[in-house]
């Protein structure tokens, strides 16, 4: 539980946006990693805004809309999984997932140099003894597939329409691996009509799954699908 004061090292400087205090639910999600999560939110509220990764209007709702919302993905990730977060941007959902689940092996994949720089700085600050790394490139690039290898779970947050996302990520998914996509309301509405295309691309067990029910406004829905044997 927090007393509402910023964690050491998270105070904003003069003229900088003030990162919000963590809601009560954050302590249960992040446990001993809560101070690291607070530093990450402070980084998003400052460097994330000045570098154009987070809109200034998002600062007041970083916890619910972005960080806890991303951490909720942990419910769909099996223990000890090798996870790659594609199109990671500011590290969402990958970094909150990694903080909530120190058992996972996390790789953040991002093509844009300024975002990669932000991610590398965040990983250096937050990863501790966890196995995290940043790889620059696109999920479908041969060099990225070679560097990352095939993993157990691919995560993505509003990166692309689902059929396109599957095409980009297929090389990273071993048979039986899962794609877990944080999507908006429109994508959920379109999902039934996309099922034939997704199945033709080799995906099975495609479902929308509610996660983070205990997190109030941070609860969300993910689309989970599994790569078949072919």
C-alpha cells in the first residue's frame, strides 16, 4: 500500500508533468516491484511525454489506462513463458507484464530508434535480475526472428489488425505458442468475421478473454489465439 507520496527518484522537476500516485490495486499487481512500477510511470510522465511516446493528456490516467491495463495481460500468460512484446513503443504491455510477472523471460521488439532508446533506458533501470532485452526491428524481419527465436507468447497492444498482426508474428510463434493481443472495442466487434481468415493463417482456439476483473477501470479484454502445427 502506498501513502500517496512519490517513490524516491520519481519526483517531477519544475514544469514537468506530475505522475499520479498508484491506485490501491497496484500493490497487489506488482508486489515488491511496485517501486519499479512507480519509476516506470514517472518515466512515462516525463521522458515519455517529451519524446512523443505518451500524449500529455494521458499522464493523469497512466496507471489505469496504460500500466495496470497492460499488467492485466499477465492472466493470459503461462508460468515461465518466453514472451516477446512486438511494436513495444513505450513498453506497453511488455514492461508492466514483466514487472508483474518476474518469472517470464521478456524481449521488447520495436523498430523506431527513439523508442528503442527509451526502452533500453527503462530496461536498464527496471529489469534488475530479470531476463529482459530490447531488439530493434520489426517482428517479421528475418534478423529479428533470428535474434529472438521462437517463443511461447507474443504480446501486442493496438499494433495492427489481427490478420496482419498474425502474418507479422508468425515467424516468432512456435507451434502451440500463443498470440495475446490487447485490442479495442472495434476489433472485438470484428473478431467473428475474422475467424475464417485467422484459421486459414494457421491459428486455432481463437477467443476473446476478459482479464483484470479485479482492477476496476483497468480491466480489459484480450484476444488469445494459438498457432497450430502447420
